[in-house]
């Protein structure tokens, strides 16, 4: 099983983002500190970054396309994030934004594994 930190490292690698350290916000969310002085955390809402913005910028940079299936039998949204080629990641959650962020980061991590 891959931890959030491992997913973020692989996604950053795919996008050419250089992480040099980590800080923790008041809610226990780990946020990457970047070589350029910025902070990055596309997985979880936190007090230091714009998580949805980070996820969107990651999706655009890597040309990851999220697709949404609304809740049906269960209350969960299903988000499939397709990366170029046949790579994709699927995430289900009642929180559409959280599912989208995680699916995008997971798809980026798949790309990062190949670099």
C-alpha cells in the first residue's frame, strides 16, 4: 500500500516538482515544502495551500482528464482520472472534491513511477 507521502513524491516527480521537506498543519496534514520556497499538497485541504488548485494544476500539466459518475446505489461519486495513454486511477467517495484530488494524484503517481 502506498502512503499519501509516497503518492505525493511520485506525483511531484511526474510533474517536475522538487520537494525538499515537509511541514504539518494544525490538523495533522503533511504539506510538501518545495525547493522554490512554495508549498504543495493536492490531496488534502490544509491551512497552507490551495489543495484543489494544486490538483488542477497537476492535472493540466500532466494532461490528466477526470471523469465523474454521480452517486447511484451508494452515496459515492466515482472519479476516473485518465492520464495520457492507457493509464488511469479510480477513486470513490461521497466527497466529489476529495475523490477528484485523490484520483488526479494517483494518476500522476502512476506517471511518476515510469520516470
